[in-house]
C-alpha cells in the first residue's frame, strides 16, 4: 500500500492546489460519510501519535474518476479514517492548539497551548512529513453498495471494543507473564471461575482483584477496576513478585476449605453462590482471608459459617436491598468490602507476612552465607529471599524458627513447582 506525507494530503484537500498540480481532490467528508465527532482532546491524541512517529491504521479511499466537476482529475473520497486525516490537516491550519495531558509525549508537554504555526520548525517538519498509509479500495467493491457495507462493518465492528483489562495489558505484561497466567489453572473450574477458559481477561481480572485486596490497596474509588488498576500501578516494575505466586496458592487452599465446609452450598448440596457473587463478594473474601492464612486455619469453621449466613445465603438482589441500593456499583462495592471486613474483625488478628531485614541478615550468618535449598554461597551480586520452611500457604508462621534464606531463583523455582503440582 502506498504512503503519502501529511503535507501532500493537505494539498490534495485544497481544490485550487489539486487543479493546479493535476491531483485528485481529497474529500474527507462527503455524502456517504458520517459527521465529524472527534473532540479537541481526541484530535490532540492523533497529533501525539504523529509526533511519536507511530503508524496509524490505513486510510481507506474510494477513487471517483467520474467526478470531475470540481477538479479535472476526479476525487478521492475517504471511506474510513477521516477523523485521523482531518485532525492533522486542521492542526496544520491552526484550527486548534495543543493541550498536554499526563500521557502526552514530551513535545506536546513542552508546547502545550501552541498552535501549529507557533511550534519549533523541526516539529512542524515532523508533522508535515508524517506518512499515512493509503489503501485504495478496489473498483469492484467501490461500486457495490453491499460490498462497501460489508467492508464498513468489518472495519468498524469486526472487533469488540477493548475492555479495561485489555487496555492495561501493555502496563501489566510482566505481572501477567510471571504471576497471573502461570497460576490461572488453580482457579479454572472452581466456584470462583466455573468456566473452562478465560475470555478477554475475565479470570485474570478476578485474580488481580484478589491480590489487590490482599495487599490492602486503598483506591480512590471502591470499584473492581479501581482496585485492580491501583494495585497493578503500585507493583509493576518491582523485582520480586514471588510472594504473589504463594498468595495465589494460599487462595486456592482457602477456596477448597470453604467448599469443604459447605460455605457455598445448601445442606442438600445445591449451589448457593451466584455468578454475581464471583465477581465481587467472593474475591473480596478470598483476598481478605489470604492475609491471614495460618490464623484462618484455626478458626475456619466459625469464619465459614459467618460468611455463609451473612453473604452467600443471600442472593445478589437481597444484598443490594440490605444496602438500600439498586445497582452493584462502586458505592455498593465499598459497602460490601467494609461489611466483609467488619464481619471478620475480631475473628482474624493481624500477623506479619514478611520477615524483617534484621531477621534475614542474622539467619544468613547462621547459614554461613549459603542458600538453604541448593547449599551454594549467596554471592554479593545475587539476590536472596526470606523463605518459610513450613510454607505460608500451608499454615507456616512468620517466625524466626520458620525462616530460611535462599537464592531468589531457588525461591522462584520452589514456588513454581508448588503451582505446577497443585
């Protein structure tokens, strides 16, 4: 497919320039185009794309050689991509100014408030020379309204709009690869996620919500998206996520024990839990309980009975009525989160999850500087972790007697093996 610089396409859109140079007249809006609907903010995003030299999707063009009333060489009608072209052409015509946001490139941040003619010359050149990929629609399709309708549907409706999880993938790729996806098999086919596969991040979202609750994330808005986004932003880029593999093993054990104690079923075995429970109430419960696995083990019967009576024996509609709300929105989620915390308050007492730096240094000296798993020296350039001898997920306490120092890679292999053999 050919490419055209933005400055050339701008000239194509000028009837006088097209006539003078023997170019087709480019029309971004014509009888079969929908009206323009982009905001100035959306137009700024397109200029940001241009300045970053990111390639945008092709511009689809219908060639109309039969229309020579305006210019001798006919017209080009934009079939798809008009907003992108218009944003760049309008900016080069000084019709709007740059407005920086938190996600803007450095060039926009440095020149916020300026129009095209006020920019440094190098940025003006960069915008003028930006290449658009042009896809000329074949003549057979261009002259057949049914085929054009099919093409339009495929361009604009073939894919579903990306959801919050899909939007976040570029930021959370490391978490997905190293923590979430290796642990997904722990929850497939359970009461948390009865389906056989996750579609569009449905299970991944639940798992990250549980980890956010476990980490006591305090979002600005009490909604599942806010919990997950705040948590992912806090932990991404940090070097050690091994603990989260252990937490997810722990969560599966809690889920199994609650099932064993009939938390989610009637005495006759009928399932109490609704799909809606699995998206809010159950992840909140599992995240809160995962903070205190050893102590949960000691009082699990009382906890299971309280949760069953207060949460899972009630339908989602009944829980809404109890909170005097009509929807499971952020207000409901905030109230149910605090309701579950209050329910478990006094039953579960806080216990530290991680060993202190002083404990780890003392233990490493006792081990003569060697890893307790492979028995090799932990060298200065290697990372080390404090590991529970009796695993946390098996009820092991965070006490000095239950501490051993290991290479981080040994710790990760140990945890991965535990997930594999679950």
